[in-house]
């Protein structure tokens, strides 16, 4: 069960889908900050060693979403992320392959890592 400190973030993401060939929903996940001191370490620990992990800027990620019919909801999600998380990073795991897992990750109020995870099918 998610802690109350992520309730508003969960609500902002509810029903929102990342636009790709799969239109996948966002899932909120949480990991202890230790032993992973950085967001990259936390994400890389969940990736297959053969998968490429690529960081993208927030402006690039959300800029691409401004051209969707849910642009307003994505803008609200971004605002809520900044109210809920600190040290925010966005990673694409499996970049260059057909199935890419996207993590928007940051530090939650309790000091652990919290992420929005979705999948993009890119053919």
C-alpha cells in the first residue's frame, strides 16, 4: 500500500496513459533509498544488465507530451511531481529497443525513492 505522502501524485497519474503504441498507464512504485544513493543506481538495479539506461531532461520528456490531447493533465502531473518529490530524474530503460520502460523518479518526503513507471512501445 502506498503511503499517504504519495496520495496526490497517485491521484494526478490515475487514468493517465503514456502515449505510444501501447498507451500504458503510470504505476507508482517505491524503493528504500539505501543501498542506492542515486536515482540512476536505483533504476539501474531494476534493469537487465544488457539494457541501455538513458536519462532525458524533464523539458524534453514533458515537451513531447505537450502535443497530446492530455497535455493539460501531463502539466498537472509535472506540477504535482515537484510538490511531492525532490531530486527528480527521468530515465528510459531499454532505449533503442522496441519496449522501453520509463521511470520518473525522485526522493519522497520520507527519504526513499518514489517513481512513476510506464512503458513505451516504439516500433
